[in-house]
């Protein structure tokens, strides 16, 4: 089960690396606007905020990668960063769009559960 949990942790990390790219570099492009359902005007007006948010997503991805790189000793690191992702996902679903619950929070929660299964 540890392998499956670590694969899921890796997928959550990759998702957040993808969010970093979308928010920091593709926010104002047609791809970024389509993913986040924004208008060109809104995307340009909020570009700096999105880049900041993307940077935070990069830190989450880096923390999860760090936890994976530590092997068994990385359990508390993965636990911390997955908890951060899950809380951010629940908050985002509550304040922005329910879709965030499925894209961000549920994968992190699933990884958290699997981390605790022997």
C-alpha cells in the first residue's frame, strides 16, 4: 500500500506543479483562461495575484517531492504538505468553486488515507 500511497502523493505533486505553470506562465493565454474560465480582462487584471498563487502551488509540489525523496523518513513531511493541500482545496471549494474539491482536495485526502494504511 505504501507504493500506491507514494504514487498518489507524486500525482498530487505533479498536479500542483501543473497549477504552478498554469497560474504563473499561462494565466493570460487561451489555455489558462479556458482552464480557469476567465475573461481576457480579468486574466490581465489578476495576473500578479495568479502568479503568487502559482508560486505557493510550487512550494506544495516541492514539499511533496521532498517527502517522497526522504523515503520512509518523509512520512511527516508528506503528512504536513498533503494536509495543507487538502485544507486549501476544501477552502477553495467553499469560497471559489466546488470543482476544486474534486481536483485538489480529494486526491490529497485519498493520499492521506493511503499513507495511514499499512
